[in-house]
């Protein structure tokens, strides 16, 4: 079982480290890496899809506790769905001219 309190602290610490790293000249190279930029591009869709997937996984789980394999499955499904929605829904809507 994963302690989500500790996971939140680790996530916040890593986010702070990235922000501090970005403030130095070498950090600009870090934040301009293509895969990080792509994660930034899909981040909103990832934010939208991850919670329903977590809830669904929790619902079908026998133990009602998400262990590490469950979290990895949720992460993979969330990323795959976010990539699909980004390319098939978000980008076409953003490119469309609404009048």
C-alpha cells in the first residue's frame, strides 16, 4: 500500500526542485526538453482524466486499496487516454476558429 501523504510531500518537493532548477541558466535547458514540454502540453487533459480512472480502478479492485501495480496501471491508462484526447479533441478544438 502507498502512503498518499508521503507521496504528496515527495511530489511537492520534486516540483519545488524543478522550479529552483529552472531559475538557473542550466534549468532553461531542462525545461526545454521535448518530453517535458510534451508532458506540459498534455497536463490539463491528464488532470481531467486521471481521477475518473482512479475511481474506476478503486471500484473494481478487490482489496479497495491501490497497491503499486494498480497505481502503475492507472498511470499508464491515464497517460494513454490523455495523449489520445490531446491529439483527437484538444488540439483540433484549439486550432478551430470560432466566430
